[in-house]
C-alpha cells in the first residue's frame, strides 16, 4: 500500500481540488420554438434540430 512521504498542507490540498467543481449542463435553444433543452436531447414539445420527432400528449 502506498504511504505518503510528507503531509500535504491545507493550501496544497485545496490546489489539488481546484478543478473538481461541476460545470453547468450544456443547453441548446430549439430554433423552431425557442425553448431551452439539453444538448443532444429532444425538447419538451418533441422537436429535435428543428424537426418534429416525437408526438406529444396534445396531438
């Protein structure tokens, strides 16, 4: 089992964790309806890249 040779100070520990934060999810705007949705996912109204691909309940 690996054992550290020197204690890592709180400052160095913080530097190690500096890039572990979460980034916001990638959001796209649907060109036909103007809705926001996750990239590579169908919008809530059933559009994907400007085309109707899923029938919604109201149809």
